[in-house]
């Protein structure tokens, strides 16, 4: 009974993410979806948070408003549920404990299943990535969240080393930095970083940016097959 409830909860979580992603893809606000579907704005919000299990009638209304069939919606949710059973392996390279705490909280809030490892300097990050020393046998990350201002080796040095090694070049790297300097942005991409994000000052915006970033890499793009 408990296992059935858990599977039902997992499916509801997957369905809520599919609905939210589809709405955002179409450029619709929750208010616009509510108007188009004939459902209340609060109802839409609760469904997207996974706090309400929509009825068959409401699912049909939502699917129609989102320009998809109920079958397409359910198939997408089932596929996402299967993916959720395999968490995203994340390496967070950050030396400030407060920022580590914030990013870990943001990851928890976005409800993307992640297994996060933390390296506090550039040397430790490369040791983890190479699977040497105390990190022998550690899973290879599927994405690296990289700060630039690090002890021992800078984020640029870590990025350069990763992209010059055949065994690491495929690992996506998202730079998350307080820097807004154009030179830092250009250098990140010259070194083949996959994404550059400036850390927002506003806490709510910070959580939103981290959540959207992980959701994109988890459910939208195809990543290289796991190896190690």
C-alpha cells in the first residue's frame, strides 16, 4: 500500500512538471492557462506544485489549453517518472559555505532528483573528476556547477583542464559566479564552458535560476551516457 502511494506521488510530481514545462514552453502565465482551460488560477498553481491530483475532466481541460492530448501528457509524465528514478549526478565546486548552503537549498526546492557532491577548491574538484585518491570510484558527475573564484586553482583553470582531457571534455560545465564582467563571460565560452550564470542577489530569483538550470539539464537536453 505504501509503495503504491509512493509511486502515485512520484507520478503526480512528474505530471506537475510536465504541465509547468509545457505552459512555460508556450509562453503562458498561470493566469492565461486558467483562463484558457476554464480552471481557477489557484487550482492551476496547486496542480503545478504537485499539491492536487487533477480529475480526468480537468486533465482534459488542461491538455486542450496546452495544445496536447491527454495521452501525450500522460506518456510524457510516465517517461519523466522513469527518469526521476535515476538522479542527476552533480558536482558543486564552491568554497563559500554560505553559497554551498544556498545552492543546496535551491536544489532541494526545485525538486529535481540530484545526488550532489561538493568540492571546496580547484584541486579537490579535479581530483574528484579524475576519480583519484579519496575519490577513487566516485560517480562521474553529469554536470558541474562551477564558481570562478576558488582557492588553489581558479574556476578557469579547472574548466581549462576539464575541456582539455578526453575523459572529461563531455561533462557539461555551468559557471555560477558573482562576476558580471564581459571578459569573464567571454573567457568561459572560449574555454568551452556550457553556460554562464551571474548569481542573483535576490534570494527568490537565485532559487529560480538554479532550479531552471537543473531542470533544463535534467529533463530537456540529452546528456552523454554515464561512465566511470
